[in-house]
C-alpha cells in the first residue's frame, strides 16, 4: 500500500517539479550559451541579466516549493476535503505519513541534484572537477587532514547524517504541527501555526540546555578554538562527537513528531 | 426480505409521541438467529461533542444487520453527517463506540464500508480513468468494468479532467465509484441533495441496481418523498438523538401516514 500511496503522491507533485526542473536546466543552458557567444557585446547584457534573475528565482523555487508542497499536500490531502477519500482507504495512518515524507525527501534530493547540475552547466570548463578536488585536498592538507584518516571519513559521515536528519526533522515538525492544529476546529491554520511555534520553542529550549551541558565540557573549548586539525586525532574527536550528538537529538525529535502525528491521525482525526 | 430480525433498535429512549419500534420483542426464529450474529453496524452509547458546543450525537444505541435499505432522516444539523463520519473513522467519538462487524473503524472495517461523503473529495488534477485505477489500486472489492459501464451510460468521458467537470458531474462520478465497490455497508450522505429532481430517480436507480446483494445501504437525506419508496427501515434523528427507528411499513401503518408526511409533522418549524 505504501508503494501505491507514494506513486500517487509523486504523480501529483511531479506535475509541478518535473516542469520546474526542466525550466531550470533549460535556463542554465541558454544562459551558458549567452556566456559562450559573446562576452562583450552590450546587446546581450539585458537578456543575460534577466536570465540570471530567472535562474536565481528558479533555484530558490525548486527548494522552497518542496516545503510549500509538503505542507499543502499534507493539509489538503489528509486534513482537507481530500482527506474524506484518503482516510477511508484501507490504509494505516502511518503509511500516509511515510508516503508524504518520502515524496518530500525525494523531491528535496532531486532539487539538490538539479541545482548542482545547473551550476555545473554554467561553470563547466575543461578540468573543472580536477580543480575542485585539488582545491578540497589542498584545504584539507593545510590543516593537516587527509582522506586516509578514518576520523576524517567518520566526521564527514556525521555531517551528512546531521543534514539528512535535520531535513527529515523539518518535514516531520511541519506534519506534527498540522496534525495537532486540526484539533482547533474552525481555526485549523492558526492552530497549526501555534503548534509549530510550540514545537519550535520546545525544541530550541531542549537544544539550548544540551548546548549548555556541552559548553561545560572540554569538548566545547576545542570547538571554539576552531582548530580543524583536531579532527585527525581520532574517530571520536570533538567535531564528530558534536555532529553525532546533534544528529541523535534531531532523530529523537523526529521520532517524537512522528509519534504525535501518527497518534493524531489515528486517534484524534477530526475532519471538518 | 424479512421484515423482522434484521433491525434492532433497543435501548433507544422512546419519544412519547412516537414510540420506537421494538422489533426484538416480536422475535421469531429468524430474529433469534440474527440477534446471535455480529451486527453489521453497532453503536453503543455513541456520543460526539464538538469542542465548546452541544452534543452533535448523544447516547446512540443501535444495531443494524445486513440486507436492508435504511433512511437516515433528519433536518439539517440533526447529526446525520456526524453519525456517518464516526462510522468511517473521520471523527472520533467523545464517548461510547461504533463497531462495524464487531470492529472499531480501522483498516479492516474500511474494506467493508463504501462511503459517499456530502462533499467533493476528488483530486482536481486527476482524470476520471486515473481515479478509477486509484480505486482499483486500493480496494480489492472495486469493479472497474462496472464503473466504466456506468460512466458510459451517463455519458461521462473517462479521459475528462476532474477540474473541468461540473459539480453535478463530479457528484455522479463519486456515486459511481462508491457503488462500484462490492461492499457490505454503503453509507451515502445526501446522495440526492444537490441534484435536480429528474436526476434523483436516476441516482436512486443506480444505487438500487448496483449495490452488493446482501449488503445494507444507509442513505442520509432530508428529501424524503423521493427516497421513501425504496426504504426498508427509517431512523429519525433529531438534535443528535434517535427519535424514531423501525421498519418503514410498520411506521406508516401505525401512524396512518407516509414517512414524508410524518417527517414534515415531526420537524415542523
């Protein structure tokens, strides 16, 4: 059932994102063509500026719309009139949540890939990738790090895990807010916004307490000194430890948000 | 179709003017068998209170068995839609419970219930044929060939985009989808509310000729004259309470008037 739900989720949102990605790639190609044709001709300046503005708008849109559609789909499809269809399907509520979440994550990843592709289209010259890799390696060497150190790999993994957890946490917090907000019949959007601020404040307070605790340890001093070379000292260095702690914190949050959302959809559903 | 035994409305507080039909006491063998079986739909002290408001439904006790066409009748705001939404799990009871074949609303009960809401729930971006495959994907008791033949009879193009259809046509599409399922319980909330009198007969005909044999159909409406002739049983809801429930024939006989006339008299403003 989850696969089927995801299929319809992607069909619905794909109508927006696929044309948007095509437009973004198309604008990059045209912009690149302008760059290649004639660099000095004044006649090209106006369209080039317009295309650049359009390009920036499209890049921003391809990320912003992931979040906007994530909210809209959840609200309209599960809590609005369309919910009369979705909640009478023989499907457990958690599968609805997963379908919405997976679709949002997929589009976020797709937006990253397309945005990166468009940058490569614009910036590509022979030897670009070799240059980037060389630059990263030089920077790392300057602070005494290299990929051969397992701790560097571990710290990188912890950083990636942190970004992934924070993205999922972002979506789940929105879902939990709407699932709680629907209880305020007649003022469900206001309810959702209030719930969002409630969750936001609560998570900020917990994070601040955590930071306070961490600041009492020697780990904090090392982080403050900003000596990246410390990463090379061992897998459990202050940097990787910090990223890991924050990742775990995000995972705890997102699990709580999931439990709240699932409880609200299965036990407290109140369609208007 | 037996008049006895399929319907049972015990524990309902009788209104002084309109005694509730107590069919349990008329028991024959068939009745005993039906009473022993798990009811298709059972409400036990079902109450729904919206925050800050009065009870939308209060203390509803009801048992409904298979093979009946039941009219859920009452004026606007009497709790008809709330009652149906509780059965579908779109609302949660404040107290008491509702059971479909002995189960609380959930995945299993949703397999058995085919629901037509009082509003348009369609995804605007879909085409009609996509919606049919949607139903086919999620309901294993959905018959697409039945849906296509009904669409053809109504002259609705399966390739049409839902957002281009009129409200009346969308309602017909929803009715077709609801009636193309081989369900045990059909819950139709105001199926004839928004359509012209000429279409009403067609819609009632569609319901009668397409529901799964042996299933029970509950039709909520305040337009009684058009549906009266097809009803086996009626339930009168007033201010969230069951005012009268029983076999349509017996109620007509007892009161010496049609259900429509009785309704107009009871709910006179």
